[in-house]
C-alpha cells in the first residue's frame, strides 16, 4: 500500500522532472497539497513528510481542519505557525469573515465586493491575506472566474486594498486532449499574467501563477506555472 508520504514524493519527483524538461529551477514551483474531503489525520501525514502548504475548497470543512491542526501544532511547538492554508474554492459574501479569519491565501477571488469584504474583515493581528484572482481562461461554461479581459481592472483595485496583497492569478483549464493542447491553454494564462505585469498598472508585479493539478501539472510547469495545486495524486481519489 502506498502512503501519503510516498505519493507526495512521487509528486515532488514529477515537479522536479517537469522543471528539468522545461529548463526551469524546481525551487520556482511551489506545491499546494489539496486536502479537501480528507481529514486532519491525512494532513498530519503530509506535514510529517515535509509538506506545509494546503488547499481547501469548502470553507467550513477547511476551517475545521485548520483549527484541528492548530491544536496539534500547539501540542507540538516545533510545528506552530508553519502551515499555510489556501482557500481555492468559491467564496460567497456570507463566508468572507471565516475565510479572512482563518486562511493565509485566497486564490479564488473574482469579484471586487468579495475582495473588499476580505480586506475589511482580515484581523489586525494577522499578516495581510495573500490573493490570487481566478481567471476563467478558456471560457468554460460552468466555471467561476473572471473573463481574461476583466482581470487587469480588478487586479488594480485589489492591489489598493489595505489588508490584501495581490500575488497573482489562478486558473483551472478544462481537461485537454493531449499535452500540447494542455500547454496551449496554460500558456494563455501565462500570457495574460505577463501582459498585466508588463503593463505597469501594478506598483508591485504579481509573482504567483497558480496553474496545474494532478492531471496537468507537467503542462502547467512547461507553460510557466509557479504554483501547482495537487490533490488526487497525494491523497488518493475523492470517490
Ligand atoms: C480539487 C482541486 C484541485 C486538485 O485537483 P486534483 O485533480 O485532485 O489534483 C486543484 N485546484 C482546485 C481549484 C481544486 O478544486
């Protein structure tokens, strides 16, 4: 039976190999382990194997796990404060306070109103919330995210909110028929990212392009992803 530690190692090897193929420094691609639907025990196993950034889609489930891990960390002082939690699922207005109070990153911002609430509700004692704007890069019908042409304006607005730091863009391209097609989809997100940074509209350029999951992380890294979000390959199928 493979363990979470072994599967995590395989994912790290995939990232390393993809970076080598792409001629990129493996240190330039971060791994967020997507622990949605898996329990705090699974997260603990990954932490023991050296993983510290985790992604959650469902707010209530994520907050419960964050709090469970904080209790574990309090009992084990070496771990205190090292975990980093990424909200990667849709955020409704009535959930912004929970998100602002518990997560470190929100990668799924696609409306100014949500960004404003997150900024207002971010507790003063915590570091600013790190933000990625979600882009619907291929116009997928049932997907949230900004249309590509809307991204620059919202980026400019989010960058001015006091308790947020705009870090970059996140996208979830539709499954592609092959590697080349997947690369092309991811490359369009990279092009948008580069175009906004080059426009000079932001005082501080974005540094994070969150692209790539279990099925397409190689294509994403080839296209320039700096952060892959991987669930299934680490924790197993979600049924
Ligand atoms: C579930 C999810 C992932 C992880 O997907 P896998 O295919 O299990 O690796 C990544 N990003 C988002 C936004 C997700 O919802």
